[in-house]
C-alpha cells in the first residue's frame, strides 16, 4: 500500500496528483528546481526536496537526484506526472530497482512504445491500422509528409513538409528540437493526412490482465501540433467509436499494458483511422474523461500500482459533454511566441472545483496570483474544463468563463480560445487538425479596435481616482481641478498597437464634460480623434466624416472600477493597476495598457532596424552573415525558448549590418539579435518601412 508518494514533476499535474492523495490519505512529496522554489505545488506538498542543477530545465531529468529525494523523504512510491521522465523506461526501472512502487506501466512497456517505429511494427502485427512511414528521406516520393520525433510527443520535433526541397531542413530542425526536448534526436517520416481529426482512446490496464477503454477524446484543434482544445465524447458514429475502442484495447493487450495510457489515432475524412502513437502516461486532457464518467483516474492509477483490480472491465457510461482548453503563456498573433513575466492576477469566474472530477467548471492550474512565468518550462499555465448536458452548453459556458477571466501581466492565448469556442465551425463540429490554419479570424483580439478608447478612458479615470484616494494634501478637491476649468487632463498610455493619448474634462458635478482619444497607431477607420461637450456627447473615436459616435457619460469612477453609460447602456470596467501598468477588463474584452510618465527620463536609443529578443533564450543557429542582403521573410536566426525553436525572420528587405549574438549565445529580453539597414541602394526598389518584428 502506498503511504507517501513523490511526484517527479512540477506545475498543475503535481497539484492534480496531490489532490487525489489528500482525498485518499496518502502523504505527498514534491521535488523542485530553484526556479520553482516558490511555486504553488511546492507549498502544497507535505514535504519538498530541492533538486540542485546547473539549469532549471535539466533539473527534473536527473534520475539519481529524484531517487535520492525519495530516499531522504521516506517516500515509498513515485508518480511521474506527464512530461519530463514520465515515458522514460530507464527511470521506471530505476524506481522499481530501488524498491519503490512505480505508478505507471512497466519499464518494458514504456520502452516498447517509446520507440515509435518499433511500436508501429509491433501493433501492426496485432491488426492496428497504420500509416506508411519511412526513415530514409530518399524513399519519400509522395507529399505532404510529417516529420516526427521517435522518442516523445507533445508536438515537439514535428514538421509538415509539402515538397522534397523542404525535407532536409525539416528533418534537421526536428532532430534538434527532439534532442533538446527528449534527449533523443531520432525522427521518422509519415504520410500526412490533410484535414484529419485527432481522436484518442483512454485505456486502463491492471496487473490481473484486464485492459479496458474508458471513452475517447477529440483533440483535433492544435497549434504547432500541440493540442489546445479537447473534448469528449468525440463526434463519431457508434460503429466507428466501437472500432476505435476495440483497436485501442488490442494495442494495450498486445503489450501487456498496466495503468493509464492513451492510444492516439488519426481519423481521415474518408472515415478510415490510423494509429499514431501510444502515450504510456496520464494525458493532459484526462479531466474531460473524468467529467463525463465521474471517475478519478489518478485514484485508479494508485490502486492499480498497489495491485488492485480495475473496478470495471468495460467502457463506463458517459453523462453529458466536457470540453477542455489549455491556457498558455504565448502570443498567437506572433506565431504562438512564448510569453514571460509576473502573473499579477489569475482568476477564472464560476469555478466549481479543481484537480478532481466535478460537474460545471473545473480549473487545474499551476499558477496563482503573483506567479512568475519563466522560459525554462512548457508555456501551459492551466487547464479549464467545462461540463454540461450538451456540447453546445459546455462550449458556451467555457467561452463565457474565459472571456470574463482576469489574467494580468502575461500575454496568453485566452482570446483565441474564446473565438474558437464561439465560432460557427466549432459549434457545427467542423473541426480537424488544420482548423487554425484556415480560420485567421480567430486570431483577432476579443476587444474590438473601436472599443479600445473606452478602455483607455476607463484606465485614465481609474488612475485619477487612485491618485485622489492617495492624496495627503487637499484630498477634498475634485479630480482634475484647475484654475482654468477649460484645460483638460491628459493621460498617455502605450497599448497593443502604439501610443494612446486620453484628454478629458469633468464638470462641477463630477460628470464627463468632454473627452477625446488620439490613438496614433490605430487604423484611422476604427479610431481617431473625437471631442464633444456635455455629458454623454463624447465618442470613443471618429470613424470618418458623418459617422455616428456613441454618447458616453460617466456614472462612477473609482480606483478599481469605472462605469460608463454608452448610448444609454451602462458598461462596467474593472481596472487593476500595478505600478504603471493598467489592466482593464470590460464587457467587450480586456486591454493591457502602460501609463507613460508626464516627464519621461532619457533612455538609450536603439539603432534603427534592430530586431530585439522578446524573451530570454538561446541562439541555436545563425543563418546569415554580416553584409549579406536579405529579403523580407528570410530566416536570420533560430532562437530556442521553452524547449521550442522560433525562427527570427527579416521584417524588411535590406543588408545585415550587425549580428551581435553568435550561435550558442544566451540572450535576455530586449537584447539586439540583428540589425538590418533597409536603406535603398542603386538599382534596388524602395524597401518597405522597417519594423521591429520577431515572427
């Protein structure tokens, strides 16, 4: 029997396992890197052991350190979570050799399924349908194909290739990324199915020979071959569902599977399905299965590890529909570039539970208010899951909760997830792995451009109210008091598209006499200058001659809340200020603004044409030389951060004049990666305006 469990992982999966341990009366042990010393999962553990290491990213991969932590803490069992060592057969064997209980499949099963090429050959003999695959690039004649890492998952080391010319570089890049993520750069090539669906089956096996299917999940909506929206049950007919379950159970029985696992399939538009891989661990998306079955899969893992038989031998009944989204620290508009920073506020409204099966809204989060999001680990912050009697209700509830969430300080994919869930195509279940590639509209922010001025006005009014609340002298004077009442107050912000200047004047009653917004970098068709006298007469921006402007009146202005009457409809804006930053959450969406000082200090100038690093990372490759002429879109460097490669592309035509960071060099946020001189030369067309852009 397990009495004290060490979880060899971090973040939300560790908190998830701890929740079940507390319910079962099992003591918990966390291990952590220096970067995670103050993380929530460490604080929740009964005991915690620091793992020393040169770099935080490698700390959790040190098998000898984890075994030593188990010995020092008195743990009698180890749960690997997912990622890191979860599918490492050497680790599983080392745990059992140390006399500890391993919560997972036997090492020999992990080894067999960890080599995807060998796994495909083994399961093909068991009758599981397969896609054609190759290991020699010279054998590939039909395109498109998918380059895949042999020892891993999560989308790392995967590249779609549509012609022979792009295959060598795709293989080389996939090898580098796979080696960085899994310590094994072996890749293979597989036929790529256009508009396919990713459907997987949750299986469970015990030590008594039982292997059961616990339902299926559709994980088709992906970015960079990583799942971001998952749901169950999948929209398939009963016959296909039965065939998927049968194939998954056959795969499990063929390898003598024990514990929780997932058999992943690619469902072609023709209705055929093909084996992709078997993940020998608990999946990130397991909460949706728990929501519709009411089962605690982590509890099952612990019981099976103790030798108990599964409580059932067939697929359990399904109640309702569940959808999960992965909330990640990344910028979808910039190629899903990872984001870092301090998460000043993280609140999802309406949550009925977390880390355990529940009806309604569930939050499994690895972060809390004040958490620091760094570059050492995966960008996922949390999983948000909605259960409802029907798919449409679950999607609506989940989208509504995300839209009302307060997420301050770190850029996330929240707006993208909301737009996906609210899209007609998702509502009609017209989804496949290429969904995001065909739907550019879902990348637009929730806050419309013509509503940004209202958010800026709310930020300015809240800031003024906060200053009056903090005033120690003449605090009784109204905000904005002037000897010359016609002089407006001015607040300047930097926003998502440039500088925003807000001018406003209050009347003797504290009402909004006039206001104007100059959004210098915005689309002139969406925003511009506007000013009008009298309460309710001002508008958020001019949309051109003769356009109608909404009438705006001030109802309430407090440091954390501003209420405006817009065309007779009251709209409340929640404002949270952290230093110079103002985070505004309104009925149409959220805006992150930074208030500029009235008397700014001088700062060092950056050379024109400089490309700046948006986050810390390592330059793994430099593709050009100083003096080389490049065209817009040409690759300049490859930057590795959060275990993924990111291409730095030339934003304009020009000549490379500086490359200050060599291959292998580390960079901090804001460091100059390259400088391009876009000045025209004799015989060259006039180049486009240079932008500082890392795509």
